[in-house]
C-alpha cells in the first residue's frame, strides 16, 4: 500500500471529525446562549407583568376593589411563589434623648416610655425566582434582586408630600407556587386597620422624630428609595441584618408663651423656685444634621465669606473656623440670610434691618459677649440661632438678645453674674442658673406663637398609617 493511497481516507476522516466537534461545540455554546437569552427575555417580561400585578394588588389593598384576577404570563425558566415572611416594617415616634434605639416589637414600649409605637407588621411578597435572580412585589413596590444587591423597579405605597406621610402597609398573605402559565387572584375580605391617626394618636405631630424601619430581602432597594424620594435621613443603612431605618424630623413647635424650655433647670443657690413661664420639657430633636447639610451646601463655593463687621446683604455666608461678629448689620430688605459657622461663634453687636430673616447655624459654641446687643428692638421671629450638640451656649457679661436660640442638647450657662435681657425663646438641654436668677429677664414674644423649628425643607407634620392585608392565590 502506498502513502498516497492512505492519505485520502485519513484526510476525510479528520475533516469529518473536526466538523463533528465544531458542530457539537456550536450546539453546546449556542444552547447556553439561547437559554440565557430566554432567561433574560423572561425576566424582562416578568418586570412588566409584576408592575401590572402591582397596580391590581394596590387596588385591592387600598380598598378600591375587593377582588382582582391576574396573569403573570408564561414562566418556563423560573417559578413564582408567595412568601409571607419576606419582610417586616416598624414605625415609631421617639421623643427621648438617646436617639432611635432598637426594639423588638410594640410590646417593648412601656406606657411611660417617651416612644410611641405606631406599627409593627409583616410584609409578605410575591416573588419570581430564576437562577438566583428575583423580581418581587412587596409593600406596593416592585424590586429586583441578585445576591446582596437589590434595586427598585417601581415605587412602593410610601408617599411624602406637602409635610404629610401616607404609608398604607400592604401585607401579602396566601400560598402557592407555580411555573408555566401563572395566573391567580388577589383579594381582601377585611377593611384596612387604621394605625395613625386613631382615638389615641392624633395629628398634627409636635416634636420628636418619626422612624420607619424596613427589614427585607430587598433592603438596598428600599434604602435607595428612601435616600432619593422620602426627604428623610437614612439612620441605619442595609447590612447583614438587611434592615434600613429612615428618620423623619417633626418640627418643634413653640407656643410663644414659654421663654425658656429646658430638659433640666438647675436652680440658683438656695432658691428652688423658677418662673412659672419656664418649662421643663425634653424631646426637641437636635439640629446637627441640618447644620451639616448647610455646611455641605457651602463646599461648592456658593456661600460668601462671613465678615466680622459692617453691613451684610441677604444671601448665604460661611465661616470655616471660630468667628466673631461685632458691629454687624444684616440688611434683609431683599430676602433672608443664612450664616453657617464651622466652629465657635461669638456675637457682640448685631442688628437686623428689613423684613427678611437671619438664621445662624453654629457647629461649635455660641457665646454672647459682654455688653452684647443682638437684634435688640427687632422681632424675635427674625433672628434664630441653631447650635450643634457638641457646642454649648454661654452668656458672658451683661447682654441682650431678641430671637430664638435653639440648642436642645447643649448646656446654657452664665459667666460673671451678668444681667440678661432676653426676648424670645431659648431651647436648651441644661439651664444652669448659677446664682443669676434675679438678674435674668426672659420675656416671651407673641410673634413666636406656633413658630416651627427644624425638619429641614420638608418637616413632617401629618401622618397617615394603615395596615392593609391582601390574599394571593396562585392557580
């Protein structure tokens, strides 16, 4: 046999073998690509189907319909099931000094506690799962999750508009799991349970902080929603506990009749009596986050440098270190003025001319210098000083102040037994008289009646919370 006679059959065999291997590899890779494409198409279709389901479930949950049928379409790559224990929501009002705190349930809050429990309810979910990826309906919203990351596809039934929070907690119950042509019903045979307001809890809210805590597999999606749309501050970000807490500041409302509001008033010497118009009361929220926010606003150069004296027109001003104002006149005829001090502020001679308001945000200590005269003869609602929890308030020598000093976590003290002429409201944590009671003249200002402090740009005043159950039956 010659070499030439053998080469032709061998070549044919090699070509056929390579062809078979290539076709097999192509089929294997192509099959995987086709499966991935089908899975992606199914997830995309499920996002739309869940959004449509969300609308029907909300109709039932909010009492606009008692029964709705739904179809989630053809499911061949994954499956849909109902998970009654997919999450939990807790809501409470805190008027204590130690912050939000954690509690297991409403039974944790005693009758004499400075916390008021509003809601402690489960939030179930309808979940489509495919190869570790999920699309879920929970709390009126639709969420997507893969591993520890989740995002919002459509917003939940959590509405914060015009100082009013409306949050109907939609709790999903039911059973069943299915693939193929997934259909079912969503229904409710009971009325929503009104949690706030009710016979014991009323609007408008006054003082304190409202906390909303969500524990969920879709925690990061909820967190993103709170950060972008709730106007609240995220207190606890999602971690291993899959829990996010957002706080919503309630404005601190003044009556105008109480010139001194302090958590603790320390009497002077052997005297234990204090004026009847002075009030011992806590629960005023600290202004720290608002001061931080104002400082942040000035980092882009949008705030002018704060002068130490002379005329200051309306606008935004910042001092990046300890600062003194002596011989300053705020010209507010054309608008309000904001002053931010990243340090201690000493004020001696300050006047306000015009109808606009002046607000001081002080991260450090606020001192009224000896012979100081701050807005004397002006209106008390035109001049307000907010002091950070890390700073105190000190009256050094004889001085006069017309306006509001809001320092609810600070100590207010007096150096040198001064005579003080104060018209307005002072809110502080500890009011240390230190032998000065006879020389302290704190007078109310009627223009401060119903004056609201804090809450940022959108303080929370009205709250509407309900628990709404819906039952899902997958056929």
